[in-house]
């Protein structure tokens, strides 16, 4: 997997299919996998059938883990404080990526 706390670049596009609570599926592009207080999280951007980002700018964030065989698993973030800390860190990563793009 890519370095943690970095946004994936376009050459590393990875996609996952989520089974949503309402019984539908969503195809999502992996934006990044990052760490907050020793726990890994994943940010996913829903895409359409042409792998284009959704028009709403919606991003899904989940807890992320891999088993001993490297199989990934996602779980919901149930705690509001945990979610706020994770969302803040994700925003920081976006700001850092934007700053790096401007510097180039």
C-alpha cells in the first residue's frame, strides 16, 4: 500500500466497492489511508460508472485494518469525537496536498 498520511496520486488509482446500509453498492476511489493516534483510516471518494468523482464532493471515511494475510477490512467510526479528529486530520492532508501542488 502507499505511504500512510499521503494522498494517492493519479497513477495509483485504486477502487473498492462498498455495500451500503440501504442495500445498494457504491464504487469508490481510494483517496488515502492515514493514521490518527495509532489507528488507520481510509478516505473513499464515490465515483460514477465512468470512474468520475461524484458531483457533491462527498467522501466516506472508515476505520481501516488488514488481517495477517493482508486482507483489508473497513468499519464504521461510531464515536463523534473520534470522527472529528479523523475528519480534521483528513482536512490537514488535503491542505498539505494543495500546498505541495502550489509549490510545484
